[in-house]
């Protein structure tokens, strides 16, 4: 997209308005789509125009769709939703309040194995860390392959594991030896605890788990497009004796 | 609005992978939404494809809906409009401006009365009435029927440059009025 978007406020406002109106051509519309990923002011202007003009939709005459359309839609829905349940408050965060910044990850993993309250015995787990190596999420999988994430209360001054307005955190998995991460779903806006019952990628030892910052709706390309906020590698947890 | 609260509740269930909730959204909204897509595409097969595309997006993005930032019905409608506009762009938006089914009802000034059913609609109608007839028609044709600038120009028998400037000025007037 070589188009440079206008910087003049009025021109930007009009661009957002015409995007919502639908009068931009495919190339311009794609340029706005792409720009909204990083330009939250533009995304906000588009959202405002959408709200303002939405009542105009009432001028289209209602018409019943073909009777088999729902059946068709249902047949094409992905078997596993890529969106993850809204979080409940993190029950693990108390564990981490006193967590020293310098504690080693090995110790973190051991602490989790030892103290994880009422959790299933995980098959794999890891601690996802930020680029400052501070623990941010505990990731674990159960014997059936479900992946659970629990947010860790961040140490003071570390990034909050929450996406800014208009952006979303997307979870990815990468099998060892593979080049292309696979999306495991979008995380809820607020940190907490989430479970992906049937992830798109089977958890295996040494699998890389990472969370990137993406535009609303998730990466448009199927690959991480934003910065990697947190990452970690799954390690196998021995089965209970 | 009770109806919209119910839709918002259904979207929250869709966000956690509840197919029955998506089907309930479809049952409540598909006639309205198919009308939205038909107004833009004027072809039942293409409109059905656009609606299918939009419901797949809803399935994947329902978690992005934030009731604090807008109404569920408008949010869903916008996903359908963009799916239909994308389809219209992909097929090159062949000009169908002499199509008799194209929007005479919608460019009739009295059609704006239909907007008064909802509070937001009343404000928008008030603001649209501050525009001159032709810019208003251009904006309605573009939004409701997905017409491009050249299509609006042909439809209204007006030079392209004039239409572009009408729409720009019309949008700025609307923004000021709605602010």
C-alpha cells in the first residue's frame, strides 16, 4: 500500500467519512483498512462515522434471504471458534504479588507446579515473559490438549498484559522447526484467565507460545503483524505417579 | 432498547463460541441484513454470499463488540455493509444506474421519515435535511446502495467532480450538525 494518507485533520476526517460511506475505491479502502491497524485516531474517526450514519441502513428495504442460507453459513463456520471466552478475574495473581523481578523462570515454573490451585495436572506449561523477562502469563495445557492462560500481576513498571484501545492481543503457537506461527485465538481485552478448549495447534514439547498486539479483529494476514509482547516455550510436565 | 440489549447479549454468547446464539442473531436480523446487502448488490446470489461472509466475520469477531461504544444492531449492520461493499468492489461495481429497482424509494425525501423510528435516526434526519437535495441524494445513494462516485454522478446526471465535492461538503456539514 504505497498510498500516503493525508495528515490534514479535515482531509483525514473526510477519508474516514468516505470509507464508511463506501465511496472509496478498493485501493483506497484497503489503504484505510491497513492504516487503521496502527492509526488509532483514524480507527476512532471511522467508528464515529459508522455510528453517525448507521441509521441510514433503515432506508434499505428488508428482504428475506434464501431459505437455505443459514444451513450454508453454519456449514462454513470453523469447527472451533477462534475467539476465546471472556475472562474471569485472575485467581492466580495473588501468587505473583511478591514475585521478585529477578527470579529465574525455572523457579517460576516450579512454583506454579507446586502451588497451582485446583488445576488439572498440566501436560505442558510455560511462563510467558515480556521482553524485559518479567513473567506475564502462565500457560498450561491439559492432557486433552486444551491451553489455559492465567495473567500474572505485573511487577511495578512492567507492561500490563492488556491491549490498548482498538487493538487486541492474539495468541500464537509455533511447533519446533516450523517457520509460520498458527493463530490460537484472540485474548479478551482485560487480563484474566482464559482457556482455549481445542487449539488449532496440538501442544508439543518446546512449542513456542507468543502473544502479539494486533488490530481489532486480529491479524489480517494470518501471521503476527504487531510487536510480540510475550513469549515462552512449552516444557513437558511429568505425569503424576 | 430492549431489542438491542438482547442482541448485545447474544453477541456475548457468540464470542464464546455459542452457535445457537449466532443462529438467534441470524433469525432476528437476517431479513434486515439481507435487505442491506441487496440494496448494495441487487443480486440475490451475491447478497447471500456477502451475508455468509459477514456471519463468518461475526463468528470470529463478536468478542470485539463493545456495548459502551455503540449499538449491536448498528455494529452488525456495518459488518454486512462492508462485506457487500467489498463484493461490489471485487466485481468492479458495474454501473447499474438505470436499474429500475435502484433506490427511488431511498432518494425520495419522504423516505427520510423512516429514519425517525430511532433517536439517532431523528438526529441524522434533521442533519440530512440541512443538506441540499442533490448532495443528500448522493450520500444516501452511496451509503444505502453502495454507489461509487462515478455511479452517483451518472445516476444524478452530474459531473463527477461536482459529485465528489457535494459528498465532501455534505459529510462536513453532517459532522458539524451531528457533533
